[in-house]
C-alpha cells in the first residue's frame, strides 16, 4: 500500500492540445492538467552517441496514487523546474491503486 507520508514531491501533469491558427497552421501547446503528489523513486542516467555527438539522458521514476486518464502519449511532467517526457505509465499490481511513471529528461 502506498502511504501518504512518502508522497512528498508536488508534480504537475501537462496535457498537449493541437491549436490551429487563423492561417491554418497547427501547433502543439502544453497546458496544466493536474497537480499531483508523488514519491521520487529513483534516478539514473546514461550517455548515448547520437549523430556523432555524445548526449546525456536521465531517467526518473515517480510513484503516484492511481490517476485515471494518464497517458504517455498525451502528458508530460513538470518537477523541480524541469520538464520530463513520460516513457511509460504502469499499474504495478493491476488494482488501480498506484502508478509508476517512468520519465526521461534530455540533457544537452
């Protein structure tokens, strides 16, 4: 069971929407969807060689109470002034009590 005392970090989920301008051009905009309490479970990183350049990538895992509608394709996380793209959202025991949210932050 996920205890409330472990949920110390306030994160914000943003959802993207496509907005069409008067000229017909579509742009993706992000807006606040939900504020949520989370436990920062772990962080790790690695370096990748991409297009003849070394690129750093960090992976962050958040544990949250179950959040209906949360999707890796529609949402991202704001935490500690940083933006994280969601890689995967899992319900570890399938009982809709908690989610593990795996995110990545690209570092130049």
